[in-house]
């Protein structure tokens, strides 16, 4: 309530809009200052790691125990992909991967395009540092900073395109579940 006020939400939206201007493709190498501050506050509270086991630095909550938190995210129009980050971090820990710092957006359908990858309508991509995307039965962890971004549905969303080099160096693991089904549960 005290950190994610309507003024903070609008400031993040305005900073993203001002940074992107009217350019058809945007540079996503860094998120807005207000989004970075809000993300750090969330990191400091441990909310992003609620689903991680206690021995991995989390709270060890079951998925069903996070719905009250997710409800609060909606009530406060959380302008970061926090629910997605919580889920992505839990999956990464479950498959033995290191959890990166920063917000993680979800892309349930990664498509091969011109040797690279693309994902359309990635919710929260303009305020995330990572995208956890699904390609077939695999999950790929991709840096947002390595993507070209085009405007999408909402000001904080983006269509992303990664070059072939990013695809070759992406971390790839077997998907524990369908991102599409998981993301549908977050809406």
C-alpha cells in the first residue's frame, strides 16, 4: 500500500512512455528509475521469493498460499511482473538453475524467426530484466536487454525479438509445466 501507490504506477508508465518515445523499436537495456526503486523494495521484502524453498532463501509457500498476495498485486495495479517473477524463480530453482536478480516476464510461445526468437505481447517486458519463455518442451531464460522491442498491447508490454546469437547462448531447461496455463492463472 505504501510503496505501490497510484502515483508510483503512473510514474513508471510515464517514464517508460518517455523513454520509448514514438520510436517503433525501443532500447530495453535498463528499466525506469521508479520501476527499479519499486523492484528493489520488493526484493528487500522477499516477496519475489515466496515460492522458493526455505533452503534456497525463500518462504517455502505453496502456490495456493500466494493467491492473497496476487490479489493485492491486482488491487494496487502492480506495474511489475511480480507474480510471474515468483513463479519463474520457483521453476528455475526446481530445475537447479541459479535465479537471476530482477523481474522476470513470461513468454508462453517463443517462435523461431530468422534464426532468432520472437515473443509477442510479453506482459511487463518493458519493466523486466529477463524473460522466461517456452519453446516446445523447453524453457529458455533470455535477457530483455538483448532483445529488440516493439510496442504491444499495454505501455509496459512489448513484442520482443532476439538475434540468433542470443538463442545460441540462452539457458535452456525442460519445462516443468506449460507457461501458457500458468500465465492464464495469473490473469
